[in-house]
């Protein structure tokens, strides 16, 4: 090597990003049952802050703190290991996923901070730079600054954001405020975890990869508009615990039953075929083990459909609980923002806090 060669031009052999992590995307989440046990054993004293509108009580998407009658701060953090091998796409997916929690509260992002953990002696620095660049591109798309962050040298690559947003307290949407007879609408198609499993097995073609990336990098902007609709009662986003897990959080929060029609679920291209072949993530099984006793499946639901219902979604869609007369408005908000796959998938009804799958 010529002694005058700039360091920036040296390219080390880069391993596949997904080969460096034991799990990818929101499939890295601690299983919901284990998480509940850990929190229950923490013995942290409960403290009362009257302006803390949303804390840990309802497993909601972000914390919300009231500043005045018209403004509240929305704060969240989300990070994970690679779900794809392209560093730029990994950064975009992780950043989009993190900002989704703000939209799921009905808020609008204000700024973000980066969370960066990288195996510095394993990954070439230009690869790490591409991850950061991908995250920055999403923040620009959201119209916010990436204003700083924190980095460490870690064994596995980790990237995500702290997201700070704002919401009108009167328009804030929790995941616990669904009402009986509400209609359930899902904003994005399911199957991200299954496609990521196919990618790891080298089974995913270019079209399937592009469908996965397009879905996971689409900002859930409709959340801020949906929050302004009087008929929208509850919002959450479907991520690592799968549709069943986050649907169960709606049911538990409202002390109602959620009923989902498995035939109406929007699904990403190729996902059903992979599920039929048994190409699924380990997180799907962990999810079912954590909350399956609170799910009632119709006898017609296949094992592949069950895997789809528990499939961990990374940067998944908004799950909306709204009055029947607001359905057209909600679907229009989604359609106007380019969410062509948004669909009615079920409803809420009086009954025990469970999810019923037809």
C-alpha cells in the first residue's frame, strides 16, 4: 500500500450485517411475558407526577408529559440489531421504526438523537457511516434535525433513535382507550419478520427485499392526522410483539375483547408462501408462548396464519380503533398518505380482555 493513500480509501472486507446479530429488527425485543416478569420484579416505587399523561401503566408506545393545556412532549427510544445487510437501509429502517412511536401517540416529531453501538474493529468505518447516513435521511424526510446522540463500541451492531415530539393533550391517543363496537384498521401489511427470516436464509429475491424495505421505511405520518379525528379513540403501532400482542394490549387497556378476521389481513407479497414453508422467526414462537393463553383461535386458522399473526413487525403499521362512522375518514387519511394497503381487520366488543381470531 502506498504510504500516501488516505485512510478513507481503504476498504476492509465487510461481513453481512445480519451475521453479526443474534436477532434482527423488532424481533430482538425481549419476549412480552419475560418483560412483564422483569418489570414486576423491579420493585421500583410508583411516583405520582400529575403532568405525566402517559407512563408505563398501559404498555403504550411513548411517554407523554404535559407542558400546558395545548402542548405535551412525546418521548420515546427504540433501537435494534440489523434486519438487513445493506447499511443504509438498516439505518433508514431503524430510524423510521423509532419515530413511529411518536406518530402512534398522535404526535409530530420535533427532533431525534442517535443511539449507536458498533463493533468498531469488525465493521469498516464506511459501512458504519452508511448506517448513520440512512438514519439521517429519514430524519430529513420527517422534517426534523438529528441533533446529537451517543455511541459505544459494542459486540453487535445496534442503531436507533431517541425521538422527541409534540402533541395537543386533547388529541393524544393512547392504546388503552378503545371502545366497544369500535372498528379496527391496520395501516401496513404484515409479514416483515417472515421476509427477514427468508433474507437470512438467502431465499428472498430482489422484489421481496424491496417490498420489505419500502414497508419498513414508510413513516407513519397519518398518526398525527388521525389524532385530530374525534371518531379515533385509540392508536398503537404493530411492532415486535406481532399483531396479536399489540392487539392484546388494546384489549387489556380497554378491558374489552378484540375480534380479528384473519381473512382480511393485508400481507406483504410472498409472505404467505414463506409461512406455508415454515420460514418464520424464533420470535414468533416466543411471542405465542408469552400471550397465547389470552388468544382464542378459530379451528380454521392454520399454523401458517398463526405464525403471521405472531410475526414480529419492524416499523409496522398503525393499528386504529375508531367508531364505525369514522372508518371512511380514517381510510382516506391513510390513502392520502400513500398507505394503499390500509384495511379494516376487525372490531372491539364487550367481553374479557382477549383477542379472538376468526
